[in-house]
């Protein structure tokens, strides 16, 4: 998963982009980058958090009124410096930079075809394919150029390009990943989520539609659509609502916080627990759903565990003595609240099951009498090919197991998941979502080579 930003026609484009990246830090913590353009292109990118990658001097050097930016969470290619974005090339003296969120599903076909035609790739990211395709597509007219290029892609892409001083934004035909448009002074801002517009005081205009391309030059914006767009085939990633997006964002025509509360309330209707003392979330991601659950069940809500927001990266290797250190440094249960209590623990999702198990152990050690876990999505049993790092089925804890078996692994007294119908029932447009990770119903054909390292010869 990644976060992307595009800014046009603003005297401090790179600084706005930087603030926007701060708001999108949750979408990727591995690397960050900004490219800007005045009469030439400027770019700074590196591994690390937004705060680590930029300082004042760096931002001052990113001159120009147009910028694109990216925070990275690797889904294709490993986490090395070459794979940071924006990805920049110069073709016939024209700089082209791209920042991409999502995974293409025809990566391998496109890569092999381009290599057969003589392309030389520098990275193992599917995003590099975009600039090679651009360079090869006849480009007398921007509209035709981008439609012809983007029409060759399959799978998930929300993407921003900067070609000299022109900003282009686009979303794949299914609209897997979010992308929103805002007005910023005379110019425009594109961002993965509206929380980035809020921070920079850009005014939300609308979402970029699935299959839409916007071409922005200065304060002028043009919109066009990829051929073959079909509104009835929208497949927005429901996991953005469940876990990924920030709760203060408005994406997919809804507010993420309110969706999560509704998911929690629906779960309480489906799977209540009798005579519980209180509902507690696993912070932070489970908080909003737990609120919805507690309100619906009319059971008190307690914060039984505190999250440390300053952990960063630690150099201490846990010894036998400090064996639970990694879990406790991030989340510490409040034993005075938990001791002797029958607790309902609400969590947004279980993926591999390992962190859930260690947190449950901590709650148990803090003295809980009974632990009943409730999850606001169905069991995740299929990998994601559209940008979320859900691994092979074998690594997913719910794959091939009954709910009772997962409960045993997580070491809880009871475990219930939200039903598929229940989850969809609280969405505003329930037919417009991809839920392949729960159902295996992939809206776009999945690649035959499923490794995220498919372009590194490791697969
Ligand atoms: P598990 O118990 O499966 O090891 O971890 C479940 C936890 O991981 C939940 O708290 C959930 O919020 C979180 N989670 C779900 N999806 C992702 C993801 O894509 N990345 C990260 N870092 N955490 C995730
Ligand atoms: Mg979580």
C-alpha cells in the first residue's frame, strides 16, 4: 500500500506535498519522496518516515509550482533505495515522474514484452513499467497519450504523473484504491485520502472516478475516461474501510470512522457476548469498531490497553528476560482495569494471527477472567493482488481452519467474525466493493506468478 499526492499551480508545491505526506504516513512507512518542477525537475527520496527523509533545506531545494509525492509500503519489489518513489526518467529531454498506489496484475506480461522490445529496467517495481509504456506510446496529444498508455494496464492503480509542469492523475477502471481531488488556491491537489486535503486546507471537490484521468496544467483541469469503464463493475477495496485508511478520511463516498462504527454495531448484533464487564479495542485500529460494538450492545467501553506512539525502531534485541518486549513496547494493558473481568476485545482484522495472539496473552497476564474476541470483518483466507500485503493463503491464519481452531491459536475463550453479508450491509453501495480476500472472487484476473518479488528473479 502507498500514499500519493499531486499538487499543481501552487508557489510552495513541494511544501504542500510534504504536509500531505505527513497525513498519509499511515499508508506507507518504508520510504518517502517528492519530485517538483520549475524549469527543471528536482527530486528527493529515501527510505524512512517522512520526518526522516526531508529537512528544511531539502524542501527549499524542491522548487516549483508542481509536485508529486509518495509514501511507500512495499507490495512489489523489496524495500531498497532504488524502489523508492516518485520514479523519475527523462525521455527526449522531457522529465517524467510517477507515484503509484496499487498493484498491477499484468506486470509480468508487460515487463517481458517491454524487455523483448529493448527496455532496460532499473528497479523491481511494477510502477517503473508505467514510464516505459509512456515513453513508447505516441505522445503528440496528452489526452490520447495517457488513455493509450493506461488502457494497457490491468489491476489496481491510483497514480499521479508529473510531465514537466503538467500533473496527471488516474484511477483504474475498478477504482480499487482511493484518489481524491481538492482545490488549493488557483490550483489543484490530488491525494489518496481527504485527510491530506484537510491538513493542507485544500477544499475537497470530489473523488476521481474509477477509470477517470484528469490532466491538470496550471489552474486548468480536463477529465476523460478510459475505454470500457462500467460503473456496475466498481470494486473498491473494502479493507481500506476496515483497516487501512485514516478514520478522518472520506473515501468511497463515505466517512471511514462512521463505517467502522457501523461495522462494530453490526458485529454486536450478530455476535453479542452476555454479561461482559466491558468492551475494549486493540488500539489504535480497533478503537472505532469497538465504540460501535459497545454502543450497540449497551456495554461500557474501556481503553484497557495503551499504545505508545513513539516507538520508532529499537535496537534492543529481546533476550529471554525481555522476551515480550516487542509486544509491550507498543501496547501495554492496564491491569487495574482488566483484572478479574470478562472482556470483549474488538479488533478490525486478523491476518497472520501472531500479533493478536501475543496481545491476547498480555491481556490474560493482566488478569482478565475471560477474553471474547470479535473481529469486524470475515476471515481473511485469500491473498490480495491489488495492493494489500496479504500473503499466500498458507500464511493467513484463518486459511484451512475453522473459527474454533483460530480461537485456539489466538488463545481466546471465544472468537467470532463479522459475516460477509453483515459487512456489506453497512456499506453505502455494497455492490461497489472488492472482497476477494474473504471470498476469493477476484474482480480482475490474478497473475499466474504471485510473488511480490516477481521481477527480481526470486520467485
Ligand atoms: P495478526 O494478529 O494477524 O498478526 O495482526 C492483526 C493486526 O494487524 C490487526 O491489529 C490489524 O489492525 C493489523 N493489520 C491488518 N492489516 C494490516 C496491514 O496490511 N499492515 C499492518 N502493518 N497491519 C495490519
Ligand atoms: Mg491493528
